[in-house]
């Protein structure tokens, strides 16, 4: 007895993005009490940073987290950005898939789900409306607006409840949201650690955070320069697909294939257009609307056979070695630090990226486990800390593949060190929705290894120098301790003849050192040096502004 | 020099779900060539199964995969389901977030993204339109329609290109799609293995698959019964949130709180309504539209303090021990098999689920690595194979936590065994978008352990019996070999007196056995038996239809 198709489609319905994510909030990273709150911090901080920087303002954020009840919090997040014009406020906070970030630009957020996701979670767990205060310039005037609204999930838009105008004295946005079923934690994946890492990756920012106990943390700026604003760059020919070309052709106002190509892609000179014409035999004077799939494929095929200049890197603004150093010093107060910024390269043929790395040793570096400090890895993408899904991330994978013993760290796990890695790109190849791990593209793995080995080698030099200094100090100490004995010996010997002063001294010192160090220090030093030189000798010479490749040699230990 | 807010919002736009996923196809599980094709198989098979079963039809699917070029395939997928009425065809295949499956019902698909995701991938990689032939009953008539269409990504709907009516002789849907940048593979995560596992979890189905080499595989039905159709069940009071209640109140046609509760929740008798009234002091005669958040919270709070009958389990239809056994036998031809279906329990207080497990040993069980067969784990959720993200899955975690040595498997990895685990629920708590791993809820971990230990114990008995039989056979063999010697001995002895026949026999046999087995078999047997009895003695007695708990004892080995 089978049912007719029509009956089965009685219930057919279409969900709005908000309805969909209401049923699938784990897809927004909201799973677990600690992670959910960290994701909220992430989305709000990220958004404020992007807005401030885009407007050329040094970001300053105030976060106030109050505990109302068990697992129930009130969050106030205030920034000094350019503000949001009245018409866009509810769109930003209540319409999913809406945003201004869908361009080919290096920015922290990309998906139009951040702020609206936070409002959805707040509403789902507390039923409370969102309160947003926005102050912004309009012409010569400063305008201020306070809104109270809910999200209409069935319509994927805001539902205004209260509105009030006021006259502000500066620009910025303040959001007030309540959450239940979340939890504030000092754990590695908690909100506090998220802020700490954010400050390492964003030394130009200032964050004032009042925690639920009322304690106020002031994370100061380590650098007073707004990062250069990344420019929107046109996609590189080697990075586009036939589908991209068809999509461009459908939504362009250009009148010919060739003007479509030159205006939508980078590195596309008239000479290149001629070459495409020759290779594909397609009439590039045709109208974009008439572009057939086969033609798009033929053009992409030609792209892949042609030589182009590397992708423009004006769109990529790294944090910079000095700034990373400043940020890590401010937060970690380390005994030693080394940082590096690699030159831009591309993955998948046409997507440019830059890897930056740093290593801090001693001080507050590493994470405190009981009384001991162990090593920690801080992963970043476009300056945003990645706190989840580390297992599958390219950064973790690359670091694991390094033979740390080669860099004098026989037991990395138990070393008080913080390893910092940041990937900068207009298109970070995230592995999952939550944007918490980077796909292990071969070029990315290579760059992370190179950058990290570079700073690890500097740490090795420091540790070796430290050991040498310690030995030197020990020698002096021994010398002081033994001088009286030596003098005594000398005096004793003086009765039978002139003492061989040098010989006695050398003998005593050498014996004492060997005893204290449990080894022959001169010999050990020599061995390490030789190994090191062997590695260095295979490194290609360094040229230009950026670090050159410095591949690890996988010899036998 | 700061920019004004309005300028920054120049680019503000709203994406459709299709546009969003076009930019984020990895969120649909489309990442990597092999995985992408497996996901396509998954979505199409899943959809066909759900449709056929809902209509009370035994599913039969024909899949034809042709290789057109390197990484370029043509896929034809045909089912014998009830068909899709003309008006819904393009909605099913081109509108994301649209579907008939957003109910509280046990079904394989749940998100309205499956078929439209496949069309999107096809279009993105080949630019080719989709072809769908649907045959369905309308009244007493059989109607047939052939459509050719593309997806209008900007509008999130279909764009018709060709349409043709015809008169079919049976119902069903046939889809034809082309894909590039995908790859057919025999690897564990490839499309072929996906079909094989699907057949283990769905012994009532039949799949005929022609692979790209032209080889035709016929996976026969191991059971001829359409699974009982799961019923839609009302959510259990312990499983709803305040937000759920508000949502129900907003979209109900009921006139009072109390009728809203009784009609939308299970286990909600008049007596329970009175109890809620007493506990919350809320007037339950009020209109649902007037429900305040505080009231919804108070009601949910009362739910959590009240006693309710366990969630109804009529909505949960397990595969069943016998059917699993049939499916595993058909595919694995094992030497031994044990299966079990646990009784329904709930996680998070109100979501019912059932765990089923099976273990097959020998024959084609396990996966072939070189010449050897190693153990393999087949994870399923509502009969659907889970092929990715195994690391974080509750099933993997539970299996890892079992001390397999207790079950006579000192080296599980190198055992030719297939371990099958299926979770049945109206709401499987998936960890990620791709629905490839199950959240490690404590109750789920517990149930997976219990079910698996149950079948593992049966395997242990089998292996022990096998070993005993082998020893018995060896004894007979030894006996035969030694009879002539014994007779000779007897004859020799006969000259001096009557031989102690029994004594000689026993002595020779015992020595020979010990030599051959390298141990004292009687003693070893006794040890195992004692350990086993100790475990068994702590197991609670079994009652009722379903398996009782059988917690593993973590003693010292």
C-alpha cells in the first residue's frame, strides 16, 4: 500500500537562514557552554576590529561580562569604530547571510553570520531582545541611535521594539546581549584566553575587560599604528574556475569578453588578452552574456597554461615581525623572543598568502600546568586566534612535522615556550564552518615549517649562548673558589721550586668543571656547533626583504 | 583620517543560501575529490531511501557512473520511489533550505540541502544543467515528466530549460548530473565502500551499481520487508527549551496554553497540566500568543522537576538484530556473527535513541590491507554510513574505551573483524554540518559500550569454542598418531605382565599435547573460564525484551 507523492509533499516548506541555523546552531560553532561564549567573544571582537581598521581608527574595545545566575550572563561590548548607520543596524544583527564582507579582501570575518549568530543564540537561550547603541558620522553631524529589537526567525530580519535618538560625542557601537547555557572559563578554549591571544595577534588594539568577578584587565597597546588597510584585490587568473567566469559574465556591465577579463582579474594585460585569443580561438569581442560554459572552460584552461606574474600582494598586510614581537612581549614578558614574516607566495596556483611566526621563551611563555610551564601553540588566521579543531589544522600538522631536537628542544612539550603562527590571506582555506582550522595545502605546510624553523634556530642560538654564559659564570665561580687552594698549592710547591702556575690552574679547573657538569663542556660545545654548521651550509643565501627557504635536513640523530 | 560609516556600507548585500554555499561548499562536505563524490552518492541514496520507505516501497536503486575524462564523471541515479510531483521538482533540486523533512521524525536526511547541494556542485564544476525524470501517481493516473534545468544561484531557485511529458509504467525518480574535480575511489572513504556499507545498514534495499570500468555490481536484498515507517513523535517535555515553547506559541492555532502543551508535547496528560499549573502558578487558560519568556522558562523549569514517562519510542524503528545479521552475512560472509539491539533510552533528558551493534569475524570481515585482514569499524546514524570525521565521533570514542583483551582480542587492530554500530534517533546530535560524527553524549557512549561488549562477549565464546574444537581435533589426531606406538609399547610390556593401558595412553597424550601447544591446555582453559565467570557474576540479571546493562569491569590484567 504505497502513498502518493503529493501526500508526501504536504509538509514541504522553505526555511529562512535564521530558521535553519536555529535548528543547527552547532554549525555556527555554538556547541558546549565554554565554546559558545568564546564564539560570541570571537564574533563581536572580530567585527569591531574590522570596522575600526577599515575606518582608519586604532581599535579600543570595552567588554563587560556580568554573571546574572548560574550559566546566565549579561555581555556589554563597546567599540570605538565608525558606527553603523541606522538603516543597517538590524540587518547586521538580525539578517543571516547579510554583510559587507563578501569581497576578495583580507578581513577577519567573511560569512555574514557573526553578529546575527550571537543575537540568535541570545534569543534562543534567554528570549531577551538585543540592545544596540550606534553612533556615527553623517555628513558633518554625529548621529546617535539606541535600538531594542528581536530577531524574527521566520522572516530572517529584525523586529523593532524600541528606538531612541541621542547626540553622541564620539562614534562607535555598543551591544548588550544576554546568554544562558554558556560558561565563562579560564581554560585554554575559554573566553579569557581568547582575549589574551587576540592581543598577541593585534598589538595595535586595546581591550579593557571586566570579568564576572568584577576584576578589570587592561590589555594595553604594544604598537600605536593602525595596520595598513588591506586593499581589495582582483582574483588572480590561476585562482578562478569556469563557474567564477560565468558568474562574472552574468553580473557584469562590461560589453565584451576582453573588458570583462581585464576588469575582473588581476595581472590581465592586453598582451595576455592577445595570448588568450590565440590559445582559445574564441572571439573575445563577444558580449559577456553570451559566454558559454565551454568557452569559460577553454579560457580557464588557457590561464593554467600561461605564465602570469604572481598574485598582487598589496591586498595582504601582515602583522609584521616587529609588531608581533611587541605583542608577544607585552603579553608574555619572555626572556627571549624571535619573530619572522615570510614573503608572499600562493597556494592552489593563485591565492596569495603570507606566513608569520614567532617563538617566545621563558617569562610567562607557555601554559601553566600545575606549577610547571609547558609549551603552547597559538594559531592565527588574519590575526584571529583559532582556538578549536587544532587536530586537523595545517599549522598544527606543520609544527608536528618539525624535528625539534634539531633546535635544541629535546622535549618541546615541557619547554616554557609559546609558538605563534599567523596566516594572512584574502581567502584562508578554512576546513570547517566555525573557521577554526586551516586546510593542509602543501604550500601552507611548507611556509609554516620554514617560518617556524627560522625562529626556532634563533631560539637555539639563544639557548646555546645562555648555556655558554652559565658555564662561563660557573668557571668564574670555580676560579674564585679554587684560587685560595691554588695559592696554597703554589706556596707549598714554592719550597721545592717555582710552581707551574698555569698547569696547576688548568688542571684543577678542568677537573672541577667536569665534575660539576657531569660532562666535558668543551667537547659538547664542539659537537653541537658542527651539527649546526652542517645545516647552515645547505641553506640558500638570503636575498631581498623576505626570508628565504631554509629547509630542514632530515638526517639521522 | 577616518572613513564615514555610510561609505563602509556601500557594499552591503544579502546572499541567498545558494550563493552562500557556492562560496562555502566545504560546509556541505564537498572538500577533496574523493570525499566530494562520496557525498554526492550519500545525498542521492539517502533521499531515495527516505522517499521509498515513506511510500511503503522496498527501495531499489540503479546507479551508473561513467567516466567522461580525468576527474570528469556522468552520474545517473534512478530509484523506484513514489516520484516527485512536477511543482516540487525544481524546489527539491534547486532551492536550498527547502524540504519536507523538518519534522521530529527519524529520517536519514534532515537539512534540505542534500539534492540541491549535488546540483550546485555539478553546476559549479561543469556548468551542465541537471536532468530529472519523475514518474508519480496523481489520482488514478501515472504521470511522467522530464525536466532539464539549471540553478539560479542569485535567486536560490531553478531555471527551467526543457520540459517534456510522457506516460510512465511505474513511479520513481531518475537524476542525471555531471561532475568535474571529483574522483571515484575504492578507498575506505570512496564511493564504492559507501555503497557497501549502505547495504550492511539497509538489508531491505537493493542496489545495482555500474562502476566507471563498466563492471556491474548487484547488491541483493537480504531481507524482504519494508522497515516499519517511523512515526512523527511529539517532542518530550524534558527535551524542549523556552525558545521552543515560544516558537510553538507563536505558530499555533490553539487558543490556550494548556491545549498548546497537550497538542505539541508527548506525555502531557491533564494530570500533568494540573501539576504544571500548581508548580508555576501560571494561568494556563491564557492565549498562546501572550506567552512571555519568563512563563516559558517557568514551564520548562517545572518540566525538569517533574516526572514524565520516558519519551515515546514508536518514532524509533531500529534495523533489528536479525536484519543486521542478514545484511552483514550478505556482504561479509563471516565465519561468526553476533548482533544486538538495545532498548530505547534518552540523552539530554528527553531525546530518545537506540543503539544497535554487530560484530562479524572471518570471511570477508575487516578491511584488506595488503594480504592481511585488519579490523574495521562501520559507524551508522539512522542506517546511514558515517565515513568521515571518525576521530571525534562518540562511536569511535566508546569503542576505543573498551578493554578488548577482556574479550579475547589481544590485538584488535589485526583481527579480521567488522564492528557495526548504528544509532537510531529522531534527533541524532551531529557534531558538524556534514553529519559525519555523533556528539559524545554520556548516555550514547554508555549504550555503544554496552551493545558492543555484548556482541564481543559472544565472539569471545565463539573463539573459545573454536579453540577448544581445534584442541579436540588435535587430540584426536595425536591419538591416531600414537595408537601404533601405544600398541607397540603394550606388546613389549605384555611380555613382562598385563599393560597399564590407560596410564600409558594418558601419559603419552598429555606430553604430546603439551609439546604441540607449547602450554598446558587444561590449565589455560581453566584460567580463562574463571576470569570469565567473575565478570559474568557481576552482571545484573536480564529481564524483558531488550538487553540489560552489562558494564565492563575494569580489573587488572
